[in-house]
């Protein structure tokens, strides 16, 4: 199964993809937040779409206190469709990397049933 990860910069997409790959799961990071193509996340033909959310405060803690709010807001607008169609929404500021990975694995085991796991 292919897992597509989308979310704002600083949400942990690359970290989660790496951890899923270590478990033998095909995880693809889609830079939807950088694209005006609203359905870019569909292109890798995902079996499961995971929206990794992070608040502006979390992003600033990870990327620097001067991370611009306007950029964060722009990314959120570009991500709106992906979030609306995500099978799983997780706030990476609330969960550890391992907890996020466990929730994704559980969703795969359930067959991708939609869940909102503490989005911000």
C-alpha cells in the first residue's frame, strides 16, 4: 500500500516517511503546500492520504521563531483540498513521531478508514 503524506512545512512529513520506510511501508511526501495544483496529492495514486498538521507555533518551534505567518496561511490554503480528502489527520505537535507512525500503521490495518486524530 502507498501512503501519501501532506502537510505544512515543519509538520514532519520527511521524518514520518523515513520511519514508515524503515517498517517497509511505501510512503511518499507530496509538496502540496508548495503547489497551486490542488490535487497534486492524488498523483502518486495513494491507498491512504495522511494529513500531518502542525500549528504555526509548532512550525516556528521547529523552523525558527521568525517563520512568517503569511507563508503558513498560504500553505494552509493550498492544503485545504488535501486535508478535506485525507483518510487520517494528525497533529504532529500533539503526538510523538512513534505515536504518529503507530496511528498510520493502525489506519493501514483498518483499511484506511477516515480518522481525525487530534488536528489543530
